[in-house]
C-alpha cells in the first residue's frame, strides 16, 4: 500500500520502524505490553511531521514480535513489506494514476472491519494502523466509531492524528491518548543524518532551524531553494506589526507566486502554526480578553481566506496581502511587550 504523504527519496514509516525521541510515549506503551494490558485503541497525536507514523510502526513491530511466535527479524521484514498477516494499515487509497482519494472512505473502513473479523493468519495480537484518522470523511469516522465500540479481541488500533481537536469526541473517548511533541534540535539532526549521512553542516543547520522540532519539515526545507521566501516569512512573523508595508507586499508576491509549489505549501504550515500559537498564548493571557477575541477572529478569517482561495482559485498573492494585513492589525492592537510574554 502506497503512502500519499510520502516524501520522495525517503524511507516510508513502515521501513524505518524506529522513531527517534518520544521516550516517555514509548515507555508507556511498552509497559502496557509487558503487563499484557494493551488498550483496544491508542491515539498518537501531535503536530504533523514529528514521527507519529514511524512511532506507530515501531510499536506495531514490538507488539507483534512480543505476542507472536516468529523471529523478530522475520516480523520486521514482513512489517516493512506490509505483508504480516496480523498487521492492517489504512491510508487514503490511490484513485487512479494521477493521485489519491481526498479522504479515507466508509467502504475502506468497512473493508478493514471485515478483515479483522476473519480468522487470524498468525498467533498473537493484531494491529490496525490508521495513518491518519484525520483523513476519514464523516461516514468513515462513524463506521470506525462502531468498530471501536465493539473492537475485535486481541486487537489494538493505533490511530495517528495531527488534529485531534477536529475528531469526534466519542472516538477520542474510546482511545488511550498519547501526545508526541516536537523534538529537540539535536534529535531532529539525528533523524536527518540517518537518511542523509552526507549532508553538509550548513545545509543541515538551516533545515533544523526551520524545522521547529519536526523532522518531516526539515526534509521539506531541503527541497526549497536558497532564495525561498519561507525564511523571510518566519522572520516577518516574529514582529509583523513592525514590518513596513513594502516588505509585506514583497513577501506576499514571492510566497504566492506558485500557489501549489513547495514554498507556498510550507508557508501555509508555518502560518497555521503561528496562528495556533497566537490563539494558545492569548488564551493564557488572563489580563486581555480582547487579545483572545482578536486571535480567535484572526484564526477564523485566515482559514476562511485560504479555503476560499483554494475553492474558487483566487489570486493567492492578493489573499496573502489581505491575510498579512489582518495579522499586522491584530498584533498592532494586542501585542504586549516581549518581557511580559
């Protein structure tokens, strides 16, 4: 089964089978495995790109090896090939030669459910990985909920989620939730070097600095040119209220030049993270209700602007001008001195 989110030239999560970092999460699951108290569903949630899928396959390998009767190396080979009979993986599927379905569909979930109710192919526990559950459309999510309510015996679902806040509360309530956080820069460097041992120090340092604790983002930065506007966007977001209008217009022009290119894709992730952080920080600022109201309004406006630009193919440059202007106004009216943050 192919991975719709795979990055060209890099091993898939099922081939890696060993996540760097996340020691607390690893210890928690291995402790449950040791005492034979694995829950029916574990939700691995956190920012996209921190290694959740790789971690899921690492845990799957550990569980399948500990509960089965085959040699670890043999299990590892079959997991890498997605051929182990007790391992089930659900991702967005290929639609045709041009691309993937935009969502995991209800028929995909039903097929997984039916497979889990068949006679098992091997002794031991069974693992079902959903990478990611965020991709389920509403019908698929409801079908999955029914399965989680009456899970097959000796089966654990590992659900990868980048946006758990958007999932059905009833699904989250039936899962043992484990958060995977962004990694320290040194660990991000280890991840990059494990796949690109010959990378030069300057390029590696730039990728790590832009990654923000997300190894996937570090790899994505390597596809960007040296003159990419992404770095300028990061600098601009540090104090947008102080940036001159001319610099803001130039940034919108450069970033929106190719609406579907890697610069814009990466830029949207950074903008989304900044907006989320701004709303989170505002929520903890008890002295300013206006800041929270403004941050919430900005979040809604930003996502509405980008959604409209995508749906009706609006000029991305102009969309960014409007968005950047809204960000500047928000910060100009609500920003507090750095030493008070």
